[in-house]
């Protein structure tokens, strides 16, 4: 280290090799098993019956959705929440113009078409 300054190494924000390899392995697994994953999720959502008509696995669509989300979150990155903090002496100002009348007319016209 030269005079308290960092030299060399990874650029900030670059994932390390282990993280990158883990993400690639998960993506490859998901891509290679997408057809099977669909079947599994369908079985959880719709249930699995035995030959006598009883449920071996009862239908649970909510559980299937939770399982799907748990797989997707590793394949598609989550967006981080950000907070905008401004200077109290110079606050951030957001301006916008809204024409509500046009939207009300569109809704009214659409409603009349369905009647």
C-alpha cells in the first residue's frame, strides 16, 4: 500500500469469483431444469392424487408460488431500495402536470362501451 491509498485488486462492485460461479451454476441448473420445475410446481399447486382418488400431496397454489419466487430471486436480481436525501437548504423539487379530466373521459367512454 502506497501512502494510505489502495492499489490493485478488484474494482468496486465486481463480484468475486465464488459468487460469480455460484450464480452461473444456479442459472445453468434453472435453465436446464425449467421443464421439470414447471411440472414440480404444477404438482404442488394442483396436488397429487393416488389411484384411489385421495390426495397424496394436497393442492397448495400459495406454496407453489412461494417456491417459484425462491428460485427466481437467485436467477433475477432484486432491485435495491434507494433513498433520496437532499440538502435541507436546497430541497429536491419534483414537478408534474396531470390532466385528470382526460383520464375520467377515457374511463367513462370505456364503461359506456361495455354497457
